[in-house]
């Protein structure tokens, strides 16, 4: 592992951390957020670039309260020792950082950081006041796949402490041998409430106890050890990453899956959707989506039947495995003679502040592969085939024109001008209807994803983790044509006027 030193002090990197000495710009060492010399060729963020997010921690035990400036603008004013900011959006690319005494004065620390699109970081001011360092830690915001598990890491920010272990009181270490100013690797741990010990990694002596630490399933915990000498404390920083769809949508229980159905079969009349023997969605018409409904996890029998018809006349009869906490979208696609269920997962994971998530689903049976782009701007999806979908793209919130063209061609097929994308929302843009008879149209359905939050416990040893954010309320479907239409929650939304 590469190491950089200066005549004043050796600087190393461990775990996901990199270091910066006062007023010295260091070369980039690791992917993610890097403390680095500025690269004038680094690409600037744009409307289709996912912002990074960063939260800032004051971890220098004898330094005064500080202001942290990013590109000359206050990002963390009056930050006191042992406290952290919420997550702040940070466009991908290089940014100048200054740390000054609260209220102004000569910089205590300055340099540049390079943020990668979509990453989340903890940026910590650590060390004693006469030898400050800036440390960057890449937060693992990948989904936690195992039910009932949390993810945790220990960050060693005690400048005069030896390497440390962290353990459940009276038990074996969870994390071992973390040296200042590094972060450990992440480990998964069962959810629950635990008494923690921070131990001397060489002697096993307990340096600090932190009782009643609560780890919630689907949350990432960065446990920052702070202080000096015998006055140590643990600052638990919490990042929700795998929030159950039931919580995000405000329906059902955490063990449920969440299910929405879209009717995109252009020659089919209204349909009833059955889950097992129960009508889940009655009378769904072409061009509409149901609201999300809570569904049991596991393998489920799903049937789509002409409205009012018996189950033995099901047009679609399929089994689908639904995972606990995951949102799904089942679309009836194709003409009646070849109708099928197309299943897509819906990504409701938290978004950077000020951004939305968007993808394209091709459900027009007689339309060739399509490209979708912003009017006069970036291409969002290329070569999407019938019954296919693009990957999700994260885009700045705002008002956009959407255009659908033939793949690898210039022919404009559909257009939805003045499409408002709201921050913290997920948009599924559907191409539905038929090109041949002029009924092709764009329809957009939404769901809330919320904004990435950085919860923080009270910065004293033994403080419990923060309470998870309250559940979001389900958002009604939106259909976009020349003029977007929004109906009340739970109401059907009329299809847009064709825009071909």
C-alpha cells in the first residue's frame, strides 16, 4: 500500500482513509473521495451526474470550533469537537477545502478533495491542533443483502491511543487492530442493542465502554473513537442504506415486499390482479399503475384476469418470488395474444440531496428499440428493446424535456416537454401504446426514495444510535404528456395524450 511522507510528519493510509498535513496537497492515493492535488482536467458534474455526499466531523480534541469551507462556501460553520454535519451534496470532481477557526482567521488546514459520482464520504479533521490532518473515509452504501444485519466500521481518531479493538463487552473483538488515523474494514453484525468496549489492541485493556449501542437492520454505522488520554468517547454515525420498502412507502410491515402493477397491454380491457386467491388490484385500466400494496415475501402466485372474469380465464398466470423489503413493479406487456408479465425491481434507496432517479421501460409492442434523451442534452438510455428497461440514472431535480428516438437514428418518436423531476423521487418512464395506430405515448410513474441522511447519536460515550427517519408517505402515480397530471393518493391517473 503506497505511503506519502513529508519532512514534518509521516502520513500513511489504512482502511479507507487518506491523510492531509497542514497546507500540503497530497497526490491522490485511492478511489473515492481523495485528498489530492487539484486536477484541472477532472470532469465537471452535469445534470445526469450523480452527486457525491459528504459529512464532516470535528475530531481534533484540542482544536477550537472550526468553519469548514468547500470552494470558498461554508459547508460546516461553527463545527465543535465531537460533532458531525448531516450529509451534504458534493458534485463529482475536484473541490478546494479550507478549515479555519470559527468566525474566520488564517487557515488551519487547506487542500483539495476529489469526489467520485455517487459515493458517500466522511471527512474528518483529526489529530492534535499542532499537527492537524484531514481524513477521508468512503462509506459503503451498498444494500445490505442479509435480513436482520447491520454494517459497521470503527474509525480511530484518538491521536495518542495505540491500535484498538472493538468488542461486545466480555466477548471477542468485532474489529481488531485499528490504528490512528485509519478506519477498519466494514463487517456485518446482527441487529440489536449491545454494550461495546474499545480495547487496547495489544493488552486487551478496556479504554472506553459504550453501553446500549443500538444497531438497526439495514443501517451502516461508523463508530468514531474520539478524545485524548483518559477522556474518550464514541461517536456513532448512522447511514440508512437498506430501508424496507414498507417504511419508505408507508405501507405494510418490514417483512413485506411492495408491489405495483402497470397495465401496458394496449388491446386489453380493464383487468383484476390477484395475489393468491385475493383480488389485490381491481379494474386496472390500460395506461395506469396501481398504488403500491404490501405483499407477503416468498413465492407468490400472481394472476391477471379480465375485470370481473373468473380465475380460470387468467391472461397471465405466473409465480414470482418477492424478497422482504424490496419494491417490485409488474407490467402487463404485449398485445392480448402474446401478453406477458414483465417484472422489474424499483430502486427506492436514498438519493443525494437535490437529485432524482430515472429509468426507461419499453412497453410499446410494435416499436423498435429506442433511445431516450433530455431535449438538447444528455442521452439517458440507448437501445432499449421491447420489454426491456434501462439502468437507473440519477439526475438533478428540475424541469426537463424527454425525447424518445429510434435507436441509432434521428427519428423522433415521442416527446414529453416540461417534465418536472422532483428531488428524492424515483421515475419510471414508460413508452406504451402502439406506433402503428398513433396511440404511442410516454407515461411516467413515481415513487418516493427520500434523501440520503446522516443520523448522529449524542456525541458522548454510551449514546444510543439515532432513531431512524420517519416513514415516507406513498406518492401517487404521475403521467406526463404535454401537461403532467397528478391525482390524489390512491386515485387512478389518466393516460397522457399521445405525443408522437
